[in-house]
C-alpha cells in the first residue's frame, strides 16, 4: 500500500508492527515507522488519510489506537469484508470520518519484499457508499484508489459482502469440495482428470489459512449464499434422480452468458456531496459501472 | 474416429446415418457409407473391429443391427459412460466379443468438418477390464487406441463411471451452480468477479444439451458423487456457522496437492491372456499408470 501510494504521486508514510518490515521499507527509501502512537500523532498533525491495511482479527486494536491518537483523521481500510469493519469502526466511535474500501487485488505473498507499486493497476477498488458517508472523505478515498491506478466501484458494505461471497468465497468452497471429490476417486480418477477438473479446483491450491480468513470474516453473507447453492444442488440432484439435468444446465448456461456479457460503463456526472449522491452512486454501481475519474470539486 | 484411425495406419471404413457427412468424408477420400446393413455385412466379411461412436440414446439401435448382421465381430465403443453401455451390449447378446472404450478427448464441435486426425494424440483412452473380457478383442481395442496416438488406461466400467462423475460431471454441475450464484448477485457481483469465478464457471459455457447427455447417461454414479458433495458442503456450512472453515480448507488443500502430485508410470509386463491379466491391469490402472505399448502376443 505504501509503495503503491507513493508510486501514485502521494506523500505517504506507514506503520508496521514488524520491525524487519519497517527496516526493509526504510532501506528502500520509504518513510516507515514501527511506533504506532507516533505515526498516528503525525497523521493527526498533517490531517492524513489513514489506511487500515491489517487482517480482520487485528482491525479492532488498530481502530482503538486511531480513536485515541487520531480520531479526527479521514479513515479507510482495505480489508476484504466491509460490513464487519464498518461495525467495528462504529463501535470505536470513528464512523463520521470513515469510508470503507476494498481493492480487489493481491497475491498470496506477504511482507515488504512482496510489495508492488503496480499491484492496483487496472484493479477494481470498491469504495463504500453507505448512508451517512462524508463526501470529503469519500473523495479522498476514491482519489487514493485512482492514484494507485485502480477504478472505483461504489457499493454499499452489505452488497459488497454479498457479492464477494458469490464471486470470491463460494468459488473457494466449491473448489475445495471438488478437489475432495476427485481425490476420493483415487489415483485412477486423478489420472483421468482433464481441463474441467483442473480449472474447477485451481483455487483449492490457496493456503488454507488465507481461505479461512476470507470466508470466516464474511461468514454471514457466505452462509446465505452457501444455503442457496445447497438448494440449487439439491434441486439438481432430485431432477437427476428423475432423469434430467436440463433445468440446471439451462439456468447455469444463461447465468454464464450474463457473466460473459457483463457490462460496466463509466460513471460520470455524479458529484460527491450533491443531493442524493450516495443513492446515485449506489444505483450506478449496481449496473456494473465504475468511476475512472472524480468530477470537479464543488464542496470542501 | 474414421480420420484418426486412418491416420493411425489402419484400413478403416465407416457408417454414418447422415448422408451429407458420408458425402463429405467420401469427397475427402475416405471409405464411408450411409447403408448400415451393408457396412455391417462388410465388417463381418473382413472380421473388422466395430467401433460404436454414437450418442448414448442411439447405442441400443446400433447394437441391435450389429447383433443381426455382424454378431461375431470384435466390438468396442467410445461412449463417455461405460457400465450402461456394457449392460446394453449384454442385453443384445454381444458380450463375448465386447471390450468398452472411452477416449478422453473431444471438442464441442460435431460433423465431418470437425473431425481431426490428431484428436487423440496424447489423450488417455480408457479400455475396460471387466471380468470375462476376451484377451484377443482387448488387444485389438488397445491397439486401436495406441495407433490413434493415445495411451491406454485400463479400468473396470463401474470404476470408470465413478471417476468420470468425480472429475468430469461434478465439475460441470458445480460450475453451473456457481454461475447461477454469481448472476443472482446482479451486475455489481459480476463486475467484481475475478479469476476464481472465471475458472470456476468456465465449463458452464458448454452447450446445455451436451452437459445433459454426459450427466444423464452417468446418472447412477453422478447421484452418488453429488450426495457426497452435498454432505461435504453441508458439513462446511455447519462448521462455518460455528465460525471455522479450516476442516474444509485443510482437506481440500490436501486433496488438491494429491491431484498436483498425481503419478502414473507406464504399465509393463502384463500380457493380455496370461493368468490374472484382467486383475493385474485393473490394479495397475488404479495406481494411475498407463499402457503406452502392447507386450508381445502370446496367444491368438
């Protein structure tokens, strides 16, 4: 994040609790510090935009420190789930200056050596448009995303989490299930496996704890989507028992065509802070459209 | 099949009920005929190996004609399901001269123009090793597969069908299910979809009737495997409700590692017709091994 923000032309400084990461960043010429309190005080002094980029289990402790040392700073995060983070932010009294974010990019690597100034180039970066967001903070968060090379997808936290369950977390759950079904067939089955099995199981090669972190943080949405999938599969099973899979394959094919044809124009003409701007951005995001530039500022 | 067999150095002639396909093959210099009875009589005259290469619903009619006009010919097939074809063969009284086959290759195209002499190059070709198979016929079927450029995987019909359900038919069912779950999230979800969704849904782009034909023909095995998958997913759902997905991800990851490490040496030293040859080939196939050449003939 530090590297990408600086590459995007920003004055950026960072905290990391790992002193070896801080040393590595410093020796590459970046402004990093291992002292959270002094970094937050500095953020408060310069009215920085604070980006919380820690795993979900660490978010609450960081927010507690923000609430103590920099409660008036604009605040965002890059955690892969949005409603639970928004809840934590609220519980720490930081709601007024918070706009959540989720850049849909990343690798399985971690640590400073894995940081990449181009990580967000061409990525989609969800920026929350929940009721009550501050348009000045929203602008700053969207500007950060654009400066990092991403396009902005406006979405409500709950809708983001539902979408993520559908297109990111369920794929992992089904890939694990398929991998298990294949291995249960032994070496003969695995020898006969071809493209459909290879592609359907690819993400089962992700480190289990990474998958757990994603899925468990989004448990509420994933449970609902998983129940839907169980119902689809149960219906398919019952229909197959009667001799036909056509209800499943017709609907699945049609759904896949919708995915292939997915649109997404550019969002233009909506000014953060103008009347109904949050509703308008929500509606635009629901059509699959993205923001590639910010309209001229009409308020501070 | 005709094109591949001829490319493999065989004297081959074919029947197709489509006269336009027969004309197209003839104008390319192939020996094709639209008269089933005369083709079967010719097969009987020259003691040909008959290859039934029609969709499952058409198999029974073709077998009836074989039983009437060429009952003593060696007989194989290339249908994607093996136990149901073996049952039909038995019901037509053709069991003694039958050895089933399934070349694991193909495209979504059909018709003579889509035929390809290199279709089976490097493919795996399952050849059945059910009890009671004739070693002379088995040799001829395996030789056909090898001449077409494939390697031979010996498998019992029921084990083939179970494996196909796991590594070919379940992937389709899960891909359809995932495509539906994604589309239900609307344009926003589809806009956020990335690699895991793309790969997990790829085969949902297959023509629905092709998927139906595969799945419905293998209904018995697919139902059992689908019930297993439903149980895996239900267990994962219950565990997620308790806050953890690690049981699923640990087992899924381990299964995927087994797939990536899948072995498969070459089968050597088993001579069709020698004592226990069928059991030995079955055991070898279960280790993931393949046959790339036939041992010298020890019987006729």
